[in-house]
C-alpha cells in the first residue's frame, strides 16, 4: 500500500500541477519579475493548489474506506493558510492580513490539541502553564510558517526542506507513526513539484499558497515531535527541542538572522528583500540546484554534529 499510495499521489500531483499551471497562464496570472526575482522566464505561483488537491483527494479516499490517516480537523487551519496564500498570489495581500489569518490558523491548531506545554529541560524548564504554553505555541507556529515562506526564494529549497523534515519524522520515529500515510501522500505530492521547479519554461513555484500551507503542515509535524506521543528511536533519542533543530535547522537560522538584521536596520520583519542566506549563496554559485545541495549538505552536517555532541 505504501508504494501504491506514493505512486498515486505523485501521479495526481503531476496532473493537477499541469492543470493549475495552465489555468494560471490562460488567465494571465503570471509571476511578476522584479528586482527580488530569482528567475527571468515565464513562471506561475500555482504550486500550492497543485499539491493541495491530490493530498485532499487521497485523504478523503482513505477516510471513505475507513482508514484514519490523521485528524481531519487539521485541514481547517491548513485550508485557511492555503486560501490566504492563493489570495496573495493573485492579488498581493497586505502582510498584516496574512498575519491575522496565520494567527487564526495557529489558534485552531492549538485547539486541536497540539500545544508546547513542556520544554523538555531547555533552560532548565520542564512543564509550563496553560496561558504561557498557548502563547509560546502560537509564536512557534507563526515562526515556522514564516520561516518556510522566507526560504521559498530559490527553486526547490522550501520543498526540499519539508521533504527532509517529513522523511526524518518517519525514519526516526519508534514504530509506525500516526502520520505515516499522510507523510507518504505529502512526499509523493511534492516530488513532481521539484521537477516543475526546474523547468526552463512554464516553471511552477510554490507561491504563498504553497509555502504557507507547507509551513502550517511543518508546524503540525514539529508540534507532534515535541508532544509526549512521539517517541524517537533510542539511537537518536536526544532532547526533543534539539532534535527538531537537527532536522529543521536552516529555516530556524535564516529567520532568526533575517529578522534581527531587519529590526537592527529599523525595517519591518516582513519587508521582503534578497538578503537571505540562500540569496548570498546563489550570488556565488548562480544555479539554484547547487544552492539547495549546499544547504542540504549543511543540514546533514548539522544533524550529525548535534547527535554526536548530545
């Protein structure tokens, strides 16, 4: 069933990516080239829709046949993030509006039971109270969502980071995780997007619809890791906060760095620019796939170092 699900999700994603791409091109919803763009050819920001549709369709199929692959209530915040992203991709939404909807999505995720109420000994803190826990969780969810959005400036980078997170989630879980089938569906749906990311013409970008959706999905996976339900394999069992950093280091490093730089320069943390780490690497190596490989290699080294030291 695993391989069939992977194949089916990849096949459906491939076709829906083409369908949504052609719809965007036909209706002249083309990604505008500006000084921040890292491309100079026709591209559309329809990737989010292209991957979301097959994920939903296959999830509904499993629900109909009686296989529970995840709590469907999580679809509500993910759908909110997708839709505000689609609006931004087509109409350039104000960042304040996007932030409001991100907070709403974060609160729904918390109401569905995913709350960071234990820091697992970080700073000497174990369990924390309800109000501080909810406030901290909202902050963490917003940080994760925006960190994924921030790194979506190089072809394949955000997609590769999410693939690394989800695959690591499954590989290092003790036994069969609750999200296994969902993980297979998401991985299968993301693989064709990497192909379209690197096309020389009619490229497909994640867009804000995709980066916000994947950011929301990443926050659910990360909160699940930090929860008491997720058990790490003995060989890799370290502090859960450190474990998360070991498999999600680049987005964390990039968002902390870029927000600090913008605040120091008295700019809005949400003011887009080309000062991200991946932009600087791209200036040196010019080709996006090389940037992704360098960051992926860095992520692997970071993972190895953390697990050797701790």
